[in-house]
């Protein structure tokens, strides 16, 4: 990269001058080649120094995931603006090659400034911040404030469900593949999921008959005191994760929890199984809090926020590639009327594989796995219906309404084959046509009069569900979701 820039800095093509610029007259190219270069000129040397500073700021700009009011944003903006002013002040003495180099340097600085501002003010970045602020206000009101006031925060299912809804909304924020937006979304998700995990753990402990009576054993009083401190630490952890604690730090809280563990380890509880179990539960709760204290730098590691490098995602993508291969084979054989290719056992094994993928409670990985499962199930249901249609034998005593339902199922099978093979966007005419045809089949099912026949009612209900599943699958394929 440095070699390429230096060559462009001195006005020379990267391939040593052998390449000719397309669309430029030969005479003009010869004039350019005859122009003098000034690698030791003070202006060129100053532009070279500016470029070195730009090269050091570039990675910082390209990975900055904050907002315009952040201190780091203001620092980067200030440094880039200073460099832009210095570039403007370079005296080129009217020399065209120096002017061209100065222009390119200015464009590079302006490009970084523009990229910095675009990401900090991007609608997706603002959406991430809005959801984070909503979660922050909710946690402060329901968890942190009661604890600071000396009371006990009540963790309800409603609170946990509301946080889960915010997590799902965060996963749906589009990042367009931009590293700053991916980092911001991942950082918000990991913290909110950690808070959710801490609070869900607290909900479970609220049902335990703890603490034990201090009269049972002299060690119980010490464990009860630790329990109180753990409860305070839990609230402090939630405040840290949500950015509601200005003075505390993860390192400080980690030391406190580690000291509590040491205090518990020093207790003599031999010979009393109930107290040993009590201490064990408290230790496990401390460990559960400690595992979330490594989130201070979460999102800075590319391998973490870029889920394309995640091993679980790689597993899921490998399964999806296999599913795509099987889907093509199924559609190819069905197109010629060959029902002999039925890889259902292989598809079922892929479902088992997906169930074993470790999502690490990451909502994006969970959603990626769910989508892969839906893709597998779509092929299985398609094969099941094709097989059922091939085995079907109509009789003279078959109810007319029942026959009408089967006719719709036959049409749905043909439409599902098209949906399975569809690889477009919602704006495509083929998408709108498929959506319209599927809706018509639903209307046809609504028009079927079962006339009291229970078998027809059950078949119609199943057909309606089948049609809706195809529509949902079509929507899933075209909603431009990203992990």
C-alpha cells in the first residue's frame, strides 16, 4: 500500500510506466511523462509527512463506532481538519505535478472526514443509540435506582421480556457491512444480553429458600453477609454494562468478587451438606457475574464483532452451503418428475448438526441458526408434500371439498418449488408474482366449504398453515437480514 501511494505521490503509474491511461490522448501522455518530478521539493516532503499522519489516522477513523459528541470523534475530526489546513497551505509554486499531489492528499483527508461523519450520523447508528438509551433508562429505573436507594430491585418477567424485545430489535438494525456500524451494534448487543443473563439468573435465585438461618451453623452468617454483597455487586455490574456507573470499573468489581470467593473458600463447612450446597450456590453466582466482566473491551476485537469469522457462524454457513446443494438436486429431479432423490435422512442429520451449534447466547448467531433450520425444514416439507401427492389416489366417494383442498395443495407444491429456487429481491416482479399467487391460494382455501366434513376441515387448516409457511419463507429469503 505504501509503495502504491508513493508511486502515485510522485505521479508515476504503479506498473513502472508501462501502462497507458485509457481515454487520454497520446500527446498529452507524452507531455505528462516529460514533466519534471520533485521528490525532494519542500512541498513534496511536507505532503509526504502529511500522508504518514493520514495513514496512522485512517485505521482509527475506519473502526470508530461512536457518535459525534464522543471525545474520540472530536479528536479525530480535529486532527483531520488540521491536516486538511496544512495541505491547503502547501505552496506548489504553480507546478502541475505538485498541484496534483496536493489535490490527491486533500481528497484523501476529506474522504476520511466524510466517512467519519457518515458513520457517526448514519440512521442505523442513531437507531442503535436510541435502542441502547431505551434499555439504559429501563435498567436504571427498575434495577439500579432501587438498589442505590437502599432497597431491593424486583426483577419481573415483564422486565426480562422487554429487554428481550430490545435485543431482537437491535439484531434487525442494518449495518450495510460497515465496520463501525457492526462494532456499535455488536457492542450494544453483548452488553444488553449480558444484563439480560444477569437479571434472568437473579429471577431464578429469587425462588430459592435463601439465605439460611444463621443459627444453623456459624459459617452461615458469613455466607449470608457475602450474599448481601453479591446482590450489591450484581446491581453494580448491571450499571457498568449499561454505562450507568461513572466511578466504578470492571477491574474494581472483579477484585471485590474475587475477594468474596476467597472469603467463602476459607470457611469450614465440612460435615454439613446443606451448608456446602449453600456456599456452592453463592460461589456459582459469583462466577456467573465474573464471566461478564470481560466486556470492557468487547467489540474491539475484529474476530468478535465480525461474525463472519465466528466458528459457529462458519458451521452454520457450511450447513447452508450443503443445504443449497441438496435443494438444487431436489428441484432438478422434481423438474423431470423423478421422485427417487429424497435426501430426507441427510436433511434430518443437518438439523441435528444445527441443534448442536453453540450460539453462546449471541442473538445474531441464534437468528442465523434459526434461519438455517427454516431452510432445511422448507425442503423437508416440500418433499413430504410431493410424496403425499404422488401416493394420493382419488375415489368416487371422496368429498368434493376434500378434493378441492388437495387441488390447492398441488398448486402450492408447484409454487413452493419456485420459492425454493427464488434468488431475488422484494422489488423484483417475480417476487411480487409469487406473493400474489400464494395469496390467491389462501383465498381459494378460505372459499372451500367443508360442509361439516371433519377430514376436510383438518386438511384445509393444514393447507392454510402450509401456504403461510411458504409466504414466511419467501419473506425470510428477501428481508436482507445480516449477522
